[in-house]
C-alpha cells in the first residue's frame, strides 16, 4: 500500500498526554481561549466523538477478564477514528471550524505502539489508509513525570482498563510520546505539565498565540 504524503491542517489541533497529565483542565483553557476570540471551534475526544465511536470506546476501556490482543485494540481504535473522521472531523474542518481533539493518532503510536508493542509500520499504514493525508497542524503534548501522573490517577478514584495498566506499560507510553515529539518538531509542541496550573495555562496560551499568528498571516 502506498502511504499518503502528510498534510498538516492548521485548524486541526490535538492534545496528547499520558494518564494524569491534566488534559481536562487544559481543554477547558483551550475552550476559553477560542471563546474569547470568537473563533468557531469544536471539541471532541478519541476514541469517541460519535455515537458508534463512543460505543467502541466503551469496549476498549471496560475492564474485562478476557485478554485483549494488541492488534484487536489497535483496530478498534482506528474503527472509532474512521467514524469520527467521517462524522465530525472532516465536516467541521470543511465548514471552516477549528477542531480540537482530546487525543488522536499520536496516542495510537504511544499506547498501542509503545505500550503494547505493535510495530509502528502497522500503525503508520493504518494512519495513511484511514486518514489519507490529513494530519493535525498542532499537537500539544502535556508532559508530566510518570509517578506524578500515576498519583493523580489514583487520587481521582474511578479508573478504566488503561488506568489499571502496569507502571512499565505507562513508562513505555511516555517514552513513545517523547520520541514522537522529538521527531516532529514543527507541528508537535511540548508543554511542561509538572508546573503550577497557572503556568501550564500560560505556556499553553503562548503556544496557541504563536500558532494562531502563523495561521492568520
């Protein structure tokens, strides 16, 4: 299969990070940012974003006795992504809206690639097949030390199948994220999430300001 040449779309922004990275607070900040500027936007999440995709999300995250094969998990994620792209992401972008996602394909490289050990070439092939040339124009990685992230997960109480993974799994996820962001310095930006919340928000706004300036030139 011939892989598509990536085409980053400036109005397509994704937020990435391991468990306990603080994505919920940062998404609230991003919503406020776009509201203040009167820009049309849509916030969604992965897996999820449509009725069917949310059902697939529940399948993926529900704790179960039966072992889930790594490839099964990856294919479920991309099945949900296919629905999301067709039902939400592409139509919203075509209408001129900004689309902001809580996780996208970088999470597949991190969780199913780094965490589960699926060959990155398999993920890249699925990425090209499902997304074509569409890629985010800005990817924000909330980078928090593993132990701090795991502590935050424990403190919030309710957990899912991913939250209950081993420390070694989470470490592999973190390292996979780090490699992704080192390899894509133009579109991928790191936010130090091991700071007071006010400073994290300030850093986030600075990156968004710079990105908006480049789009509106």
